């Protein structure tokens, strides 16, 4: 090392032991974090509370906006699912009404009676009239 660097290094070591490093850090922090604005007035508690309230209000409004958009998307999906189910139910209703109409026709009833129950029209001599 050169003589200039040795002198700086030895000076830093001696300041560290004497507490000078702490003083240097405190003065650097004071320069970086000003406690007064340019007009010389200090920041008061009311302005800090007002700024905090404004930030909190903006945060709440942002969260509310995001929440409402999420609810809107969720409701959109729910509406789409319900519309699809509605169409399926309408289709099933049409199928059932056609089936009901075909089952109520006399020719279909006669065919089903012969097929399922084995029923037939009786012969002419087998019919007994009750007075």
C-alpha cells in the first residue's frame, strides 16, 4: 500500500476505537434524513397524521377497486354457468314434452299395453255387460 492509503487506513482504525466512526455515521444520517424542511419549520404531528391518513385512504380505495373487479369477474363466470345450465334444462324440457305427447297418443298406449302387459282386445263373445 502507498503511504497515503496507510495513513487513511490507520486513521479509520484509530477513529473506530475512539468512537469517531459512530459520530461520523450519526452526522451522515442527519444529512440523509432531514428533520426540517427548507423553510426552517419542523414537520409537525398533524401533517404526519394527515399524510398517513391519505396514504391509508388511497390504499383502502385501491383494495376496494380490486375487490369489486374480482367480484364482477366472479359474477360473470357464475352467470355464464347458470345460462349454460338453463339452456340444458330447456333442451331437456323440450325432449320430455315430446316424449309425453307421444306416450299420451292412443296408438302408442295400445302398442305399449300389448308389448309390456300382454293386453289384447277381448273376443266378441267374451265381453259381459253388467246392467
